[in-house]
């Protein structure tokens, strides 16, 4: 079993397999504090790499700090992460479970990346993403500070999260080379369709978060069951991931899980081949 058949994309200074792993779920409830099972979290991270995952998404605010710390503990080889791109984010503060106030002041964004460098144990972040544009701070000020991360060699590439086409164009106009965009997108939530098409045209990586709709698309009994019937042994969650991989070559799904069993199931989606008719049926079903 391997994610090799998900295809590749150049991102974070390396060529990575498109089916990645999202490391938000290896924390406590409300993405706050340590995970219920620390050892299983470490196993999930190590197993993901064994299965060929070379793109791992995290953020300083997951825990906070817990996810980045676990990635360092599980995967750092003394010098770095080898072939694996560890993409992190900054720009959200944490005040408690499920509370994430944005803070985009340049001096805070700088603190975010400097502390992520220390926690992850690297000299440069492969891909640093602005978790949210802070509406209280002019967006050009945030873009300018992030550009300085590239100029100073603190990050190899940078990206944005939960933005629209106008935000990406404004960042580009401010001289920021946007390597990736991360928005909520899955079979049942296509609000970012216009942004995805823009990214596809521009060759910007599109990282859909909640790719299995936080588990909903992985549950049987939904509209995906009809297509699942054509693929004995294939789960609806795998179909949702296969649909994303097929939807655009710039899509890099990052399903999140705290269990090795679910990780293995999600990674096996790389081997699910959809016919044109099935792809269309899934597109229409949700
Ligand atoms: N940029 C942003 O603002 C933003 C926001 C949210 C998330 N993200 C990133 O995107 C990643 C993915 O998003 P997400 O974790 O919210 O949603 P997701 O990947 O759609 O779903 C994760 C949830 O679904 C469950 N799940 C996963 N695989 C499953 C399977 N095979 N069968 C049954 N249940 C399964 C997980 O529970 P178990 O742990 O029990 O498997 C978890 O609760 C995150 O990990 C994070 O890296 C980014």
C-alpha cells in the first residue's frame, strides 16, 4: 500500500506525492492540548511516511504547538525531514478549545515563523502559510511581512488559507509569489470552486481542508454509496479522496486522522481509479 499512485506536484521545494496528511487531529478535543493517545499519534505520523506520504500539513495553533512538537518527535532525523515537506501555518492565536482569533500584525507573524522553525528543528520552513488574513490589519502589510520571510530565507515557499481570488491577486500584486492556497473544499462543499479553477490555471497548489468533510463523507448511507457499489472494498471516504485527486492536478488532499487504521484507509484512496462516468456521478451526487 502506498500513496505513490496519487501523482506528484512540486511544493515546498520538493516533489511530493499529492495525497498528503493533515496533522490537526493529533491533538486534544477542540484541537487543544495533547492527544488522548500520544503513542498512536507518533505511530500515525511514522506510518504516513512509510506509506509514501511526503506532504504533511500542520500549524503552530494545533494544540497549540502540540502537532509541530509531535512531528519533530516522530519524524525529525537529526538534520530535518528528508523527502518530506512539512508545511506549517501561523497567524491564529489560541484562547481555548475551538477558539482561534486571528492576529496578522507583522511582528506576530514573524514570531510565528521563528517559533515554528525552533519547534520543527529546521533552518527554513518548506512551506509557511498565513492561516487567516486578519481583517484588522491591512492585508498588504501581512503580505509584505511574509515576503520578507522568503527574502531572508526563513521559508522556501509561502501560501495563504481561506482566501478568495481577489486576495490571491492582491498578494501577487504586492510581490508575494503564492505557492499554495488552502480552503475548505470537498465533494459536498464546493464554495471554493472559482478559487480552485484560478489555482489550476495559475499552477498554484490547492490544498483542500476537510477533504472527507470532517468524517461525514467517510460514513456509509450517503449519496456516494451507489458508486461505492461498483468498487467492492472501497469506502465512501476513499471515493471522496479519489474524486478530489481527479478534480484537478493541483489538488493536494490532506485527510486528517488520529488513527493508523483510518490513515491506511485514506492512503489507499490513491489506488482508486474512477471512470469518467463515476467521476461525473460523484460530481452530481453531492
Ligand atoms: N487551513 C485551515 O483553516 C484548516 C482548517 C481545518 C483543517 N485544516 C487542515 O486540513 C486537515 C484535514 O481537515 P480535517 O482534519 O478538519 O477534516 P477531514 O480530513 O475531512 O476529516 C477528519 C476527521 O474525519 C475522521 N476521519 C478521517 N479519516 C476517516 C476514515 N477513513 N473513516 C472515518 N473517519 C475518518 C477523523 O477522525 P479520526 O481521528 O477518528 O480518524 C477526523 O475527525 C487538517 O488535519 C488540517 O491539517 C486546515
